[in-house]
C-alpha cells in the first residue's frame, strides 16, 4: 500500500553518542512505536483492571467478569496491540454518585496504567444532560451552574498533565429540548441558553488547563450542529476540535454520507475527531427506532456474516478518515461486545477472542501505516529519515534512544 504522504515527514538527523560525538558511518534503525495520529478506542476496561471497586460503581461492565483481573488483563493486552488513544469515562453521575466523593482514584489508576503504556488520554464528558449526577436536582439553577463549573475546574486541574484532552460538553443540539426525564443540565441550558452555557463550561476548562485540547461533541450531525458550532465560534468559545459521533447500530451509512459529513464540518477549519464510532457484527437494529436506547434485547449475538461485514465497513471508513488531512483521531467506541445496548459492536468478542476487524485494524496501524527503516550515517553523522509522524525507537549498535518525527522534527538524536 502506498503511504499516506500528508501523515509523513522527512528530516535530516544528526546521530551522536552520549558524549556528543558524531557517529559517522554507523547503521541506524528507526522503528515507529507510536503514531502522531490518534488511533483510539474506549479505554473503560482499564478501570476494572487497575482497581478493586464495588459492582455498583461500574455500571458499564458485565458483572460476570468484574473481579476477574486475568480477563481484563487479556482484554487490555489486546487493546494495546492496536490503539494509542483512550477515552476514559467521567460521566458525572457515575464519577461522583455521592456529592463530594468523586471516583478520583479509580480514574487516576487507569490513567497511570495507560500512560505507562504510551497511550494518550481523553476524558469524556465534563458536561452532559445524560448520566448526570442526580443529587444536583436538590439545588436551584444558579447553584447547579456553579457546581458544574466547580466540577470542571476540579477535575481538569486534578488530571492536568495526564489527561489533556476533554469532551467538554456532549450533545448540545438536543440538550435544551431533552424531555425523556428531568435533569439538572437541561434545566440550566433552558434558563441560561445553549451558547452561554457552552461558553461557560469551555471557559472553565480552558482556565483550568490552558494547554488542553477541548472538544464539543455530538451525535446529531445535522446543520443544527453546524449552527451551534458557528454560534460558539462567533461567541469566542475556545473550541479546539469538533467531535463527531457515528453510532451506526442501524446499519453502515456509507461513503456518500461520510463524504458529506467531512465536507460540511471541515468548513470551520478545525480538526475533526471521530470520537465515538460503532459498527455491529450481528443483526442490524430496526430502522424505526428513534432513540437507540429504546432497543432493549436479552441478547444480541455476533455472527460470522456480520463479522465479515463489520470488518469491510470499518476498513472503508478507517482508510477514508486516515486519508483526510483534517481528521486527527478515530475512536472505536466499544472494544468488546456486550457493552452499550448489549450490541455486538466490539473489536473483540465478549469472551476476549478476536474478530476479523481486530486483525484488520492491527494490520493497517502496525504494518500498512508503519515505518521501519535501516539507514547509515554519512561522514558527518547525518541520516535522512522519511516516514509516518510519531515517536520512534532509534537503535545504533544495541544502544537506544527516542526520536520524535513531527511537523517540526528534531535535528539531533543522542543514543547511549
């Protein structure tokens, strides 16, 4: 496969030893170990792996396995075999089920585990009307807003330097008219207005971590979402990237739809992050379902035919998005089947065995879109490295170093 040139860089690099001496005429091996591009997946499984916590605090997991560390270690080993970018859950109602008692330790343990394995992190979400803290309903709207902003300041500050990407606010198109149940965030969105609320929460996140990448995120990819983004930018909201959800439980939407999404949301000139992406490997959800949460089944099995279809759809979507310069991240939402809606939406089966899509994505990330090259330094110790942007392992005579090949690549690497 021809390499994707806009994801690549070329640099002339001087290779020196630990004393700064030029290494002339030496064989040098460059091996890409972490792409600059964010190949993501939900990282929720890192929480039960790194914590011992009551079942009641882990509503997103199958309780059959919740205390089985071996099971989750195997899952995460497979996860690390493909991905370099994890979304960690900060749903307020689950993160702080009792006011004043956030699940800080569980998230920090998971974050540290992922960081130790070279994974970049994003927190999701800081403000959302769903899975909202029920205890907020005891307060008036002014107090709710104050507590929302204080929550953002607390959590963004606490994880600064570890989690430096955040879905700041989630699903604002529906937020002010959401009527399935009463909740504190829809209340304040109605009272203060959608754009003022968005600005408040973004400003709070930016103040807590000025270096963070802040996203707005939505499943409603209509022109209403574009209007929200446009109004936010006009109001000075510090949006750094646009989050796009594509939960395709009702069937793959296809290339024409994807091209339309790319065209309509690239007009802002902001990076696009495909934040939550779902393709099922079993029966397709009926088209008449309006809210995906209304589809309640006892089981939703994966099938061989569905797995072949899922792999083909993921390949088409993955390749197209990687080839689009404005796209910076693609996140598969469920790593394993049986999570949200019990759907066969994972990259692996619920029992931990792999699907065709697992091997397909691994082949792209670690083979087709990979750089591994042997070079020889010239008389001045220089080599010319050309490859995918990211972090490299550099080896000279069994001595190692790291080198970042980016848009502004370093001009020297010291091995020793």
